[in-house]
């Protein structure tokens, strides 16, 4: 079993929204690894970061990604930082991985000051988001088989672009 497509990208790229639209159009189920982590931990991602720390979250996330890759045959949406783990990047090889790219200004606009996104919740969200993008962009591109820009594009158009880029079997 293997996902039809795996979505990666920074916060605000549209992984959850596009994932749901993509799954509906493909007639499959969407699975979100952040939701899997929350179900396992019994608390929100934000609470895991606050109460247990980022390393605990990253380990739960890594396990959730590996389980999703092994068990799910629909659309799999990964958390924005999942690509930080080398084991995750290695496990993504051989899968269809779509990087939903979003620029800094658009990403900050979409995520706002949401405290549900613990890594960009802070004094200067723009600087934090920029440093997050700078660190992760090469990793998203390393694992991606397809890159789709999402800036100034609605979710339906992004979904269309992802569908058009998927390999046909």
C-alpha cells in the first residue's frame, strides 16, 4: 500500500485544504499526519510543543509519517516540518511527493498570528517564517517529485495544477 500522493510544504501552503480537494477529486481519503500525532498524543500540536517540547513532537511526527506511508493509499498531507527528519526524507523516496510552495508574504498572510502554529507564533512572525522557509526550502525540493506554486492562486486552481502534474498510470 502506498499513498497516491504526498503533500509537503510550509505552514500556509494549503496542504490541508488542497489535500481534501484532491482526495475528493481522486475518490480517495485524505490523511493528515498532524491529526495523527494529535490523536496519538491526545492533545494539540501546539500543546505538545508547549508541554513536551519540539523533540517529542518531531519523534511522534516521524512515526506518524512512516505509518502513513506504509498504511495509507489516499492523499497524505505531512506537517510542515516533517521533512526535517532524514529518515522521513529517505522514506519519501519512490513516492509521488508534491511540494506546495508559498512565498513568505503569502505564507504569513495565510497563517496570520495563529497560536495553532507554534513555530511561527512569536514576536516577529515575518522573520520567523522567513527563517523557516530558508531552512526548509532545500529539503522540500529534495523530496519533491513535483512543485506547485500556490501564491495568488485559489485552492481549486492549485488542485487542478497538482492533478495535471501527477503521473498517469
